[in-house]
C-alpha cells in the first residue's frame, strides 16, 4: 500500500496535490529517525504520477522543523575522508528540487538549520507573518551547515545577506525573510493556508509535462554548478564536525537546552556556551 508505515508524516491527497504534514513532537527534529523516513518519502512522491504538487507543512504550530540532530552530528567520526560525498539532507533536498513536480513549503513556526535547508530546497516557500522564524545557527556551535544553505542562500539573497544569515546565527522573522528573498511571500497567518492551497490546486490543473519542462529550464540557468557546490559544502561541514571545538560546543548546547521544546523556542543557549570558541 502506498504511503504506509510512516511514523512521522500524515498525508492528504486531493486532485493532484499531496498535503504532507510533518508530525514528530516536540520540535520536528531532523535526526537519525526522521531523516531516513524523509528520504523514503521523497522517493515515493517522486515516483507517484498522480501527484503533481506537494505541500509540506507541520502539525506543530511552533516548529516547521527545528534542525538536524546534534547528537548524531557529535557522534560522527573524527576522521574525514578526502573524497567529498553528499550529505543525506542534501540528497533529500535535491530529490525534491529535481523531481518533475512542484514542492511548496508552508511555514508557520521555526525553520532552522536542517529545517531551513529542507525549506530552501523546496521550489517555493510561504510563511506566516509574526509566527514563522528562519535561521542557520550552525556556526555558533562551531559547525558549517551541511544541508545546502551555503549554496542556496547566496543564489536567493546575494553573498552579503547570505553571510549575515550564516555567520550571524540569529533568527530571521518572516517579514525580513521575504525582503531578503529567503521566502516567496510572508502572509498574515489567516491568509497563509488559503493562499497556498489555492496556488497548489491551480498548478495541479496544468499539464504535468509543461510543469516539469518549465522547472527544468529554470533550474538549468540558476543551478548550473549546484552539485559541485554541495560537495564542497558537505566536505567543509565534515571538517567542522571533526573539530574538537565543535564537539565541545555540541555537548554544551545539549546541556543548555538544545533539542528541548523550551530551549529551541528562542535558542538563547547559543550565546551562553561555555566551550572553547577557538581551536
């Protein structure tokens, strides 16, 4: 049976639109349990010819998707291969980008780190004013983002603003995200769902081959060197994970409230890490 045995996703299908709801309390953490299921989901949606548009949303009002699991990152090998290879989060994102159908992220809560990178890999992003929050906090922990943001953000908002997001490690509210190009639009919360559903259903009525060819044409111009850039990003991220500084700060972050519901709401622990800040 299609779309069976999923623990962290719920589905609704309507006239060519797949409404995919992420439900992994308390914060939709992109960890070693969610990531493989997300990868399987992408493969199944890609192969489903009845689906023409995908809307990814969250059942948890405060969180679209928190970030990648720090425990998994901290347990990674300290020796890095000289042969670059793609990260799983990159592969998940690239599958959605490359599939011949449209993906839309509807964001009503926090999308940070790997959650932000999953949203960035979607074809379009729409967010709720006053509720949606974006950010890439990795550098504050001593890490380099490894899910695509170092490559996608500069294309969307330019080098300077991308570095502001990646190095500032601060929360970006929906109105600023819209102004920077992080997302397509920021809408009042009561208008977000009707807008996204109307757009998704409208696109789903158009010929699938035209959607696929138009998307491929756009990507050929915008993302010509993206796979090479993602390999560089993945390698630099692996090198940062192998750092003793990063490992110490990961432990501090976990002790200070990382990956707890309350701690992830504002991530104040980022400014209170007691681990070393330099090698």
